[in-house]
C-alpha cells in the first residue's frame, strides 16, 4: 500500500508554547488512521496543518505526494474536511449545503447517492439549524465526501454526541472506508479509536507517545487480560495462583492479570466450576492509554 | 468568477431566510425614512399665522379701501393664515398672554395709511412727470419750437416748486415678529414683494421685470426629495459597515469560513462574493426606499444610469470597508462595537439627515472628509439637480476608495490559522 500522508518532524508553536512537538508518522492509502489524545494534545493543530489551514512552524508534510507549502490548491481539490465543531449554513437545507460544496468543487451530477449513504435523503429539505447533533455531523461528513476526495479528515466527528448517534457515525465512517477512502480521524474516545482504526497514534502534549496497529498496541501495552471476582478468600486466591502471581484486591473481591487469553479463560472456568462468579475483562485502548500515560481520560476528553 | 457567483447565491439565500437580517437591513431604514420624511417633509402646506391689525379707519369706523386692498393682496399670496386683530388691542399686552412667540406675528397698518398712500402716490407720479419733462427738454429740444420749450419748462418749474414744498411721507406697515425665528425672514420677503406689487399698482407702473413661474411640481423639490439621496447613502453605509462586519464575523465564529477555506474556494472569491451580496442588498434597499418615498411622499427623484452607477460604487465601497473591519475583529460583540462606533457617527456627520452647513465648523470639516458625504452629495447632484458632471469628484473618490478597500479586505482577511 502506498503512503498518502507523510509527516516528518512537524512542529507548531503558538508564540512560545509548543502545541505540536516534532511528530512524525505516515498514513497508508485506504486505512483509517486515528490521532487519539486528550483535550489540548495538539490534534486539531495537526490535522489543520495537514488540511493546509494552518502553517507549520517547521517540519515536512506531504499529502498525496504534494508538499503543503507549495501545492495547497492541488491538495485541497483532493481532500475532504470536517472541521471540529463543524457548522454549515444554518438557514440552508441539507441539500443546499451539500450542493454548495459540490458546486465549489465543480462536481456535476446527482447527489442522491451521497445523501443516502449518510442516511440524509429523508431530511434533505430540512434546514440545517433544526437537525439533531448526529445529523449535523453526518451532513458535515456528506459535505466532505461529496467531492469524492481521496483522503477524509474528520476532526472529532463524534464529540458531544449521545452513544447511539456516535455508533451511527461509526457506521458511516466504516462505509466510507469500504468505498476505498483513506480516513484521518481524531478523537479522545478510546473506544472509537479501537473500533474504527487500523492504526492509531497516541498524542499527549504535542508528542506522539505510541503508534501502531490497534491489535499490536493492545498486545504490547494493554497489560493483559484481567479476571475479576466479587468474593475473595483463600480458595479463590489459590485458584488464581495456579496461573499468575499478579493478584490484587478490588472491592472485596480479587483481580488477577494474565498475559494470554487462554489463561484468563481457564481461571474463569475453574472459578465457575466452583460456583464462583468471574468476569473476564479484555484489554483495550483504554488500558493502553492508561499504561502509556499513567492517567485516564474522561468522557469530555479531560484527564481524570 | 464562477465561485464568486456561488458564494453570492448562497449568502443571499442565507440572508433572505434570516428574519432579523431582513428587519435590520430593510424595515428599520424604511421606518426611519418614514419618520424623518414625515418630520422634515411635513411643512409642505403650512401657512404662517399672521395677525393683522388695521388702524386705518374712517370716522364711522370702516376700514379704508386702500388698507383693505392691501390686506387682500397679502391674502392672495396664500402663504398666510390671517387673523384680524381689533384696532383697540394692545399688542404688547396681547403678547404677554401667549405661550410661545415664535409663531406670533403681527402686521400693523397705521392710521392714515390710505391718505398717506394717496398723497405719496400723487407725489411719486408728479416726480415721474417732472423727470419725464426734464428728459424731453434735454433730448428732444432741437425738434421743438421755442414757445413749446418755454411752456414745458414753466410747467416743470411749477411742479418742482410744488414737490419741494410738500413733504408727503410713505405709510409704513409694521411687521412685529420674533427676529430669531427662521420663518421671519421668509415672511418679510413675502410682505416686501406684496408691497412692491402694491406700489406698482398705485403708481400705474406696469411690471418691468416679470417673474415667470413654472409648475411647482416639476421644479421645486420637496424636503423628502432633498433628503432621499442622503438616506440612501447613509443606509448603504450602515448596511455595509455594520451589517457586513457582523455578518462575516458571524460566519467566522460559527466555523463556516473555516469550512469554506478547506475547499478550493479562494479567499478572493469569498470576499468578492460577500461584497457582491452586500451590493445586491444595497440595491434592493435603494429600490425599496425610492418606492416608499414615491408612494408616500410623492418624491419624484428617479435614479438614472449615473445614479445607479454611483449607488453601485457606493455599495461596493461600504461593503469592502465592512469586510476590512471584519478581517480585524474576532468576535461578534467586537464586530458590533466597531461597526456602530464607525457607522453611527458617520451617519449623523454625513449630512444625510440635515445639511452639513448647520453643524459646527470642526464637525463640517470631519463630515466633508467622509466618504458618505461624497456619496450623497454626488447622488444629490445627479438625482435632484440633474448635474451628473458635478458628481465627478464623488465618482472618483468613491471608486478609488472602493478599489483600495476591496484590496485591503483581501489582504487583511485570514484564510489560514483562523
Ligand atoms: N490559534 C491558537 N493560538 C494559540 N494557541 C492555540 C491555538 N490553537 C490551539 N492552541 C493551543 O495549542 C494546544 C493544542 O490545541 P489543539 O486545538 O490542537 O488541541 P486538540 O488536541 O485539538 O484539543 P481538543 O480536544 O480540545 O480539540 C492547546 O494548548 C491550545 O490551547
Ligand atoms: Mg481539537
């Protein structure tokens, strides 16, 4: 697969403060690449540099082989963008807003397929203002997709949405990937990064602290599987000890850590056979982030 | 250029669907126009109140013929609402009982008006005869025989002798009015010309200089006509400076500018589209104001091609100033603040609502330096005085400024790092 985005030693300073601190990464054609990190980590700054909306302080960025400093116009023709806190013309309808972007790109022809892809066909004649938050984001994505871009940049496309709307948006993003587009995503939701991405880069305070395929990251930094019990006691502890030494007390029960899925499953079965309830918790990006950064991020994207 | 058109269409649509936008851009100015028009234009049919006290009565208490005729002559001007005042009324005492003096005016016809007027007329006529005789003797004596010349000379001597010993004085009609009131000058003028006409009638002189009058409707402009160009200029200015600034700041704040800047749309096309949209609004506003003025105040000023061109240039200028200001400010409040801070003083200083000449001189200096002044002066020259040539400076000033500010707006607006 060929590389469509190349970033090398990218730095962005606002006055004296460094928002992006020498980051480097590549994005391959057709993948979903996610920049995940807390508020103020430098996600928007990074995407907007890639979108030619901000000037980097230093570093080299090429998009589809074009350098951002030289070929802005060519790049803009071939990418689609949903800015963070995206807005369209409030008093125009969904269709009018989508058509506006199509017109600017000089795209002729029907828009129905795009609107249908994003489940917007039925609300096409509604004013943007009265749409729900989830629909608004989908309009944003539709406006970005209507120009048939090769790369889609989605800056926190699900922030502020309720879980259902968030899942709907995920569905849409997956569909876009299926049509062959490269998606560059930012989010502070670990679940989102995990469910959607092929590869993620964890960014904190302007620095990329880890990067790789989701699976590998979890294997490497997820800290293994955990098995929780509600009750403690010698008997339970003895069963855990057969497979692991890493045992801690949690809320009157116990928690054992296991490197492999197998061991975790064996312990759980063992416990069940003795009528002791057990729960296996698979590691995910949440755990990866915790083990890398040492802190968790809450629903709003702040450090807990 | 295609993109300018796309931006234009979008903005017009967005604007048309915004009730507050429509209200402030259209209804508000039209309401103001109605209010101002009524205030300034309403003096059209006013007559000046005038008390006339005729002291010239005969023994049986009847007013003399000549004084009555004089009053009739004043009445015939149709400028006055005449109220007779009894000859026994003491004017000073009468005035003391009145609330305001600005509209109090008295014309006193003195006792002996008729007699003095007749005597004076005789004297004047004799004077004319003497002058005529002198003229004849001086210029035509070579055609006459000696006895005729002697007779004429003798007649002239007799008349001169008579004139020398009579001292007929002119009757004086007295106007008592508030010297500070503006209307007093006008009234003096009217009474003066009535007196002149009356004098001519008495001496039998026929009119030498004849004032010819045309149809009032065509030549004389009503107050609303005079002010219309000012209103147009002022509201195009406020719409541009205040409206444009807040509109673009709003688009910037809610992320639309960023969304568009991420497309191949160029900054230049965006700005030209915005200016074009505002220009369109300005035109629509102008049409509306003219329509209202026409329907309600009977205004007759119809913009011709020159006026339309100047209005177009004005719209472009003030929208580009608004775009430039919008390039500086970040939030709506600041946009409103800066728009109002510049727009309103300009509006009142511009002379759009009252003649610049009534303002203190330092304010006149400021006013005459403002583009709004050039705008409405130019419009007035074209629409009211039909002298487009006199609007050349306006055309030049506005065009140059429009180009400068459009370039400035393109330079200052940020399309990156918003
Ligand atoms: N235009 C700007 N001027 C000055 N500082 C800025 C500007 N934009 C961002 N910053 C700062 O740079 C840092 C990174 O901001 P950025 O918006 O890129 O973070 P983010 O990861 O997108 O955060 P969020 O999740 O809140 O969107 C922050 O500390 C922010 O305050
Ligand atoms: Mg952000």
